[in-house]
C-alpha cells in the first residue's frame, strides 16, 4: 500500500532515479530458528494486522497449516523433522518474503511502481499498480509472491511497512512469545545474531550461522540457523539463492539486443529508401525499355 | 490503354491477411509496453494497463488461428528451391533494385520470411500459453515459466524485426500493397518481380 513516509530506493519498471538524498537506516528482521517453538503466534498476528483470513484448511498429517503461502497467508511456519548428529531435530522455519537487497520480483515486474524497494530495505507490492502478469513469481528466487484469485493481483509480506513507517516493529515481531523474531537496524540484527551464533557453537552446533545470502545482495529478513551449511534442511531454503540466469538474460541482455535489432531494421529501411529509392515496375516506359534491352 | 491485371489474392485471403496484421499490431503495442518500461504508456491504447495485460493473450490466440489458416493456404508455395538460393546469395543485387533468378510466386526472401513467421508464431503460442495468467501459468513449474517468458520475448522481438522488413519490402516494391488491398497486380509488376509466376498465370512465353 502506498506510503510516502518511507523513502523509495527503487521502483519496478522505472529506469530513472528516485530521490536519494536522505540517509535512511537499513532495517532487518532476524528470525532465530533455533529459538522458535512453532506456536504460530506470528502467523496469527500477521493475519490480524493485515486483515487477512486464510481459509480454514485440513490437517495433512503435519503441523503446516495453511500448507502454503497465499494471498491470504503472507507468512507460514514450515515444519521439518530431520536426523542430525544422531538426534532427531524438529526444524521450524517461518517462511515469507526475504526482502532481498537485489529483489528478483522487482527486476521482473513490468508495471511501473507495482513493486517498491524502500531505502530502509523493505520490498513492498503496491497492488493498485499491479497488472497481474505474475512476472514477480518468476523473478523471485524464494517462491514467495502469490497472485490472488479474487483480484488477480500479487501479494506478499510487506514487513509491515505501514507499522515501520511510524516507528513500530512488524506485527509478528511484536507478538513472538519467545523473542525468536527481532527487528531493528540491519547492523544491530547482525550483532544480535553473532552473539547467538557464538552461543550455539559453544553448545555443539559447529555450523551454526547467519543466513543473509550474498547471491541476492543480502536480505532484510535473516535467519539464525543451527545448520547454516545445510539450508535446504529447513523445508527447502535455498543454500545460495540468486536471481535465475534465465530471468537475468530476459531482463538484461535481451533488451539491448532487441533494441539494436529493431532499430537496425527500421533505420535500414529508411536509409535504403532515401538512397536506392523505390523499386518500380508498373510504368509503361520502364517496360518498353526492358523490352528493347532484351 | 487499359491496365493489364492479374489476380494475386482473393477477398477471403485479403481479409485473412488483415486480421493477422491488425492483431499483430495490437500484440506488438501491448507486448512492447510490457517489455520496455519506457513504453509502458502504450498500454493506454487498451484503456488501462490491466486491460492490456488481459486482452493481449486473447488477441494472440485469434492471430494464431488466423495465421494458421494462412499457413495452410501458402506453405506449398514456400518450399525453397535452387532459384531461391540463387536469389538469397545475390540479395545485394536485389537491394539495388535488380532482379535475380527465375522467381516464381514468391522469392527467396519472402519464403524465408514465411518460415521465420511460422516458427515465431508457434513459439509465441506455446510460450504464451505457459505464461498465461490466471488460466494456465499456475499449472506449470516456475523454471519453465521463466524459460517461456524468455522465449516469448525473444521470438516476439525477432518477429517484430521481421515484420518491419516485410512491411518495408511491400512499401519499397511499388505495386505490392495493391496486391493485398485490391487483390491485383499489373503484368509489368509480375513480369519484373515474379517472372515464372507471370508465365504460369498468363501462358505468355516471357
Ligand atoms: C500467439 C499467441 C500469444 C499468446 C497466447 C501470448 C501471451 C502472452 C502472455 C500471457 C504474456 C504475458 C503478459 C500477459 O499476461 O498479457 C505475453 C507477453 C508478451 N507478448 Fe505475447 N502472446 C501471443 C502472441 C504475441 C505476439 C504475436 C507478439 C509480438 C508481436 C507478442 C509479444 C509479447 C511481448 C513482447 C510480451 C512481453 C514479454 C516481456 O515482458 O518480456 N505476443 N504474451
Ligand atoms: S503480477 Fe503485479 S507485482 Fe507481479 S510482476 Fe506483474 S505487475 Fe508486477
Ligand atoms: S523474497 Fe522474493 S518477493 Fe521477497 S523481495 Fe526477494 S524476490 Fe521479492
């Protein structure tokens, strides 16, 4: 939703610069997966604050409910049981938009201003400008945006940009009973994470680490993982996410190549006509000439 | 003296051609608007950007069906033979206004264009369906949709560049537009540009 109290860093499909002079602090949400108990208070808070009501689903044999992100569920808890170091581990990850510094959704979107990246790092969809093409779905390396069946527009977590704009933390952060979700400047969140990771390492989680993947320029939603070397254990979290090469080619190299090709065809025609001139056959004179030559 | 004319395209053929042409223009306008941010305003031609997005694939299907009819009308005229290869090799001479080879109903350039258009149309339809929301895209895996979008944009741009050449050729060779508007060409036109076809149509020796 349009909120001009936050400075805009980038707009989708807008090649010219946005106002850049104010120095805004980058924010981040830190999700400590090792502290999360899977209570889903954050899911409820999200649905409350954003006035979303996902359909009451059915039990599919695990705790995941709703089973997937949707236009009415911008965050879902994903539960996975794995055996690591000879012990059963229950890995619970709060899934949702990662608010990438280099967002594939924004890169792919063809509609000016349908996707906005604020200077503080939040990536927000402005549905009033969305045309429902679904390019953002193809652009996102985390499979996050969902097109609503109700209005054919794309929705996802806004990191509660409306709350952040007035100095509040996102609703999920506010609600989390264990303090597994924290919010602040990205710098501070990295420090908090570092302390927790040192602690985890002392307790035997040698590969504990921060998930802030460089392939997408870092993210403004970060995870503390016990097994940072095995991100896919956490219900398919990509180890090294990056904007797909196909998308980069489509939104990158193809544009100048296409421009050159089309311009070359047009310019060739124009200069050919004004130099060689039209190719006429139908005046009788030319025909007579041809006959005498033969 | 009365002009001597040869019928080149019947009324149904001309209607068919212009249905494809009008659809193509609408598709190119909306497609380029999605492809180039700086041309997004072209979606205004359709009322709103959302409407442009919704209408584009439907127009695409109409165009594809109309083109399919054309394909079956003309494919047997478009097999490339030795005269066409001669024509293609001497395209420089052709550009200067010269004629090369004993050209039949279509010359090497026109035949090449026919197959380029046919290939692009098929790719555009297939990739367009994969990317089509809200009806089909959700049934395809995201990596496939990515490829489809790349293929769609690439083949669209190849087709647009090809059509620019197609339109220019028609403007450059005087008397050609008339073939697709009134359906007829003059004897002089046919004898100069398509001598073999001229002989077939008139029974004249030259
Ligand atoms: C054959 C049937 C066609 C179908 C089913 C089709 C379908 C689509 C769809 C679904 C999209 C995504 C946007 C939207 O949902 O409207 C699209 C985009 C596009 N279409 Fe088509 N289309 C067809 C033919 C064409 C033709 C003939 C052209 C070229 C003149 C064209 C040029 C484009 C371009 C340039 C884009 C934007 C691609 C991008 O954003 O990179 N399409 N088409
Ligand atoms: S669906 Fe909407 S937000 Fe997503 S790419 Fe298309 S216009 Fe942009
Ligand atoms: S996670 Fe996906 S939707 Fe969220 S900012 Fe990154 S690319 Fe966009």
